[in-house]
């Protein structure tokens, strides 16, 4: 069992689900402290589309330092990793 983060929204996990028959994907961001999920519908799993969604969500919490696990799918997309680095992310890479 992993240790509980020090506070809510200091560590998050991010993953996609889909595609669904409609062609949509779900971008799921889960707070590792509370396990509270935020789910956004998107047509694309591209770095640009993901960054826009994540940027909006993270500004809600006014936090500039994030540490999280990124799935293998996302962490292999260097453009996504580079975009996340602008938000001071620890991508584990």
C-alpha cells in the first residue's frame, strides 16, 4: 500500500478511458489523497487537447506544484510531457 499524500490535490493520477462508440474519450484526473475524480469528455487524446483541459482544471485549485503518476500511454508522448512541464509537473521520467 502506498503512502497517503500530505494534502488533497498535491498528487493526482491521470488516465484516459475510451474511445467510446461516439468517438469520445474520458480524461480522468483523480486526487490521490481523497480519490475524488474529475472527468472531462474530449474528442482527442492529443497533448494539446489534454493540456487545455488540465490547465483549466488545475487553475481551479490554484496550485502550481503537482506530482502524479502518468500512464504509460501519456508519458510516452513527449509533446504531452513537455507541455506538462510548463505547469511544474513531476512526470516521473
